[in-house]
């Protein structure tokens, strides 16, 4: 009986100390992790947005559509709407592909960036190459027929041997643009939340 009680006490103290150490480690790493996430977001925003002088990640606009929330990052230059960035996802060959799309005030794509994917290295993973993503720059979001693969009468040349991955990026961009255009007036007029 005494041995069982001693084991219970030792296990309880060990569990309490372990929990306290994990809580301390979480507290010590939480701020650097948040800073790293913000730096990655700012890097992506800087890449896809046109020239701006605001902090788009501090002026987000969130639109609820059914069960989904869509976050937009409006860019402003001298207080005027310069464009916006947003993310969109579609199913690729290896899993979900998430793309950040940046548009200018005229609804033309400024740039896109593939944020996450599980595509095959050396094949589908080439959707991240500037040779592929750069094809989207300048395309008019109000004319989605051009934002399509060449084989489907669009302007985007698919990555060689990675048609499914290429189609997924096109689909993600198209879906994101449709939502953006449907709420454009709200996104461009709102000065966001801080």
C-alpha cells in the first residue's frame, strides 16, 4: 500500500513538473512563433501586392460565406485603394494547394504565390517556379476566360507533366477572384480592423 501511494505521488509530481515545463516552453516560444508567422505573411503580401504604404495585415477585411471565412488584405497608397491580396485553395495531385493572389485597383493580377502544396518534387512542385506563377501577372480578373490553361483557350501554359497541379492553381486563382470581385466594393472601401 505504501509503495502504491509513493508511486502515485511520484507520478503526480512528475506530471505536474512536466506540465509546468511545457507551459513555460509554450510561453517562451509563442511570441517568436507569432513574429515568424507575421514575417512570412508580410513577405508573401509584399510579393503579390502592388506598391502600398499601409500595413495590409493590420487592416484585414473578413467576409463570411456560409461556413467559410475569407480574409482580404487591402493595400493602400496615400489612403487610396491600391489593390488587395487573398488566399484560395484547390485540390491538386498530392493534396490541397493554397495560393495567395494579389490584384491591383483595376482588378488585374499583380502576382501570385503558391503558399502550400504537397505536389511531387520535380514535377507538380514546379508550380512554385516564377516561370509558371509569372504567367498570371497582368491578367484581368474580370475576364476569367483568359485565366485558364492554354489547352482550354486561356493564357496559362501548364507545367510539363503536371497538368493536374497546374489546373489546381488556375482553379484556386479563379475561385479566389470570383469571391474578391463579388465583395470588391466592401473590401476597397473598408479600412479594415486592427
